[in-house]
């Protein structure tokens, strides 16, 4: 009997301890107004090669300077943003201090005032606004750190075998010889909306979805790593993907893979789309604003942008970073288009309709 | 069954289980970390969505639940989810029961075979899915063999559709169901099979007409577990099912994480839970009535 009581007590105590630890808030809590200088700094990043490149460049320099470690919350910007919405609604600390954003995510978070305006930390970040040719997506928030495009990546030997010329426009993806062997990004991915724009022929996003619905796809992928695996295995012969992934595949096997930024129909010969930019934004209510600003200094430095591009294929926004990149490897001179020759996605028009477009995409392709 | 009324003799009290107290922490944990968040989440289904992550708790509505009933798109998603669940259940039982039977009757090899089954479940779902993507791919080994043998001219579409999703999910849940069914088969007395053999029944006949009927209750329970697993399955159907396999778990995730429409996501979640609950109640009723008939026949 006594043994049973002891066992019951131990079980109850262990369970209570487990419950209390589960209920405890994560990370260091700081008094309101005081800054956490110990870290770790939590950065939201895409994952895979993106995170590895951040670790090797900005995060390494940041940690060497401050002694503070960086932790990563990996996922598409929209996925991490969903966590920010949830914590904001509860009045809790955000899950990340710095977030990689894309145009729609930055727009949505900025509209909800969940990002720290640049004016609150610009004096702590060196060179943040220097030489950035593309306008900030959202006035008052972080400028772009890299610009990205949607490329058409293809299997060169297979195209030759099928008698297909090397692709030049997005319509080449619809060739009958490629039926059942093309992959396109799902609308839930960062590439999804720009791809719909790319094939819309300038007639609106719904027209783009209608056109995609006629395409006989092998897969509508949610992970570009998945797409790359399928292309390497020979399951797909052509795919729409982000330029970083496309150039990376070409670099890994230039005999097997080719990539281009195709012509966009209805755009007077311009290529693209210039899907947008990537940004790093500091999240509102972070207790590590100073550390986050220090991290931003590193992530926006030209050396970081050039090295990041070399590792991931994502083109820097800063012209001086582009010059640095080309000086290190001349192949980038052919890969980086002149801004005036490209078609940008109009995110201010697209973002308000994301929910409806997602619903329409699922209904027509599901 | 005798009662106090019939005989005037009070039935002896069942001895109290002294270990019931150890269930209390489990119930507290389940209540605090599962039931409460679930109820709070379900509550959002009855309020208006104000934008990404914003719910207007002052504006009650049945709009989202209503949409699921009246919109053909959502009706199709619900139907596809149920079909997916049923397919996984049927094929898991079709494959799992014979495996469980072989293991249960394997004599001294039983433990080794059980270890093999358990070890297969150590592999992460992602690794299994990647393996299936390679096997089932258009240029994968299965299609290559079929083309070399001249059985097909063009590769079969075995992945990024319902077929791929079912194959992957069956593979994922099979070890669990086999482990559940082995004791079910063990409860079927070997003497019954011997008696059937003595009466001239072949092995297949004995299996079909003796072992299977005797295991019906266990099969229902195993089927319910497989169905519940399939209905809640996300990773495998998302990666192997492609865009055409849009089932409730995938749509729930999309509504929560992409469009961040919590009320719609909650409404879909309630639908999923209700479907599983209804099927479970029906399955348990079938099992209980079968159990009652077996008791009466004794």
C-alpha cells in the first residue's frame, strides 16, 4: 500500500512537472522595455540551401562579432508569418526575431503592423538603403536583399531527344511532347503566384489559372527540393522554379540541365517574371531589437549578398554586390538581366486576392 | 445473465483496480494539452474571419460550416477524404491480416517476425515517402520493368494521384495494424483449424471460413484504427497524392497556414472529427453486437 502511494505520488509529480514545462513560455523572457543581449537570435529562413548559406555568411559573421548564436525557424515566409499571427493574437512573444519575407508576406505583415519600421533601426544598420534599385515593396519597411525570378528549368538531353528547341518562352512548357512530364509550383509556395502571373498572358491571374488547368502536369509541387529530385530522376523534363534552384541545378550538371528566364507573353518581349524580392524584416515585439539590427547589418552587406548568391543562385539587389559577384565569377553576367527588360509581378494588386486565388486554384486543379 | 432480481442473491462486487489512480495524470494532461486547445480552436468555426489570423468573436456565424454542406467543392473534398480513408482501410486489412496470421502461426519464428515488423516502423515517414516517389516515378523501376516487359507503352501514373497516396499511407500504417491483428489471430484456437482440416477443408477454405469469421471483431477494431489514421494523415497524401488528391487534412492545413482563415480551418476540422466519430461509433456498434451474439451463442 505504501509502495503504491509512493508510486502514485511520483507519477503525479512527474506529470505536473511535464505539464508545467509544456506551459512555460519558450525562449528568454525579458521585462518590457529591456533588451535581451544574450540571445539566441531566432531567424526565420526558407530552409535547405538558403539556411545553409545564411549560416555560412551572415550568421557566422554575426556570431563572431557578438558571441550570440543564431537559431532557425525554417519554412516558407507565409508559414512562419502564420505563427506570427497566432502569437500576436495571444499577445505572446513572436516566434522569430528576424524573418525572411517575400513580397506578399511583407505586405500582409506590414498591413497588420507586425513588422518593425525601418525608421526604428536604420541608424543601427550600415548601408541599408544604399544603391538598391528596386523600390521597397512596402514604404517604411526593409528594402530587398535579393531579387528573384521564375526560371524554366529543363532536361537538355531529353529536349534534344524529343526534337524540341531550347525553350524561350513560357508557352514552351505547354508543348504536347512534354505532356505528363512537367512540374509547376503549387500556389501555396513562394513561386506559385508569380508562375500564374507568368502564364497569364497579361490577362489577369484567373486567366493564368485557367491556362494552367489545361497543362498536363506530372506534379504540382510544394517543395522545390522535391521537384529537383524528380528532375534528377528523370521523372520530369521541364519545370517552373525559382532562379536560385534553377541555376543551382545547372551548376551541378550543366550537361543535363538548362535554365532560362523566359519571355512573358503579352509583355512586349520582356522576360520574367521578376517574381519579387526577398527581404529581412525585424518582427514587432521582439525583445532582441539591437541584436536583430546587428544581424541585418551583416545580411545586407555586399560581401554577404555576393557570397549568398554564389551559394544559392539568388541575385543580389545591390548593384555593388552584383559587381562583386560578377568579379568573382563571370558566369553571373549572363544570368542577371537588366531590370528594364523584365516584367515585375504587381504584388499590390495580387496580395488582396490571395485567399480567392488559392481557392480558385484548388477548385480548378484539384 | 442473472441479476439480483432474478435470484435474490447480490452479484459479488468487482474488486477495485488499485492502479486507476495512475490514469489521473494522463487525463489531466489530455484535458489541458489536447481537449482544451481543441475546443478553443473549434470555437473559432462559429465566428467571422476578419483577415489573416484575425477572428471577430463578436460576430457569430454558421457560414463556414454551412459552406461545407452546400458548396459542391467542399462536398467533393469530404467525399474524396472518406474514399481515401476507406481505400486505405480495406487494403491495409487485406494485406495486414494475412501477415498477422502468418506471424501468429509462425511458432518459434514469431518473435523474430514481430521484431522485423516493429523495426520497419522505425523508418521516418519522409524516408518512406521519398522511397515511394522513386519507386513509383515515371522513370522509376516499376515503370521501367513494365516497359521492358512490353506490358505498357507509356509509363503508368503511379504517383501524384490517389493511387500513390493510398500506397504510401497503407505502407505507413501497415506495421501498426499487423501488430494489432496478431493477438486477434492468436485468440482463434488452433484446434478449430485442425478440426476443419480434419473435415477435409483446405488451408484457404479454413482461413476464409474459420479464421476470418472468428477474427471479425478484431478486424473491425483494426479497421477503425486504420481509418482514423488515414483520415488524419497529411504528409504522405500531400507528397504522394499530388494536387488531385485534395483531402481534408491538406485543406485544413492550407486554410490555417496559407490563407490563415482560422474559422474555415476549424470548420473543416470539426467535419473531419465528426466523420471519424460517426464511423467509429458505427464500427463499435457492429463489434459490440457481434460480441453480444457470440456471448449468447455460448
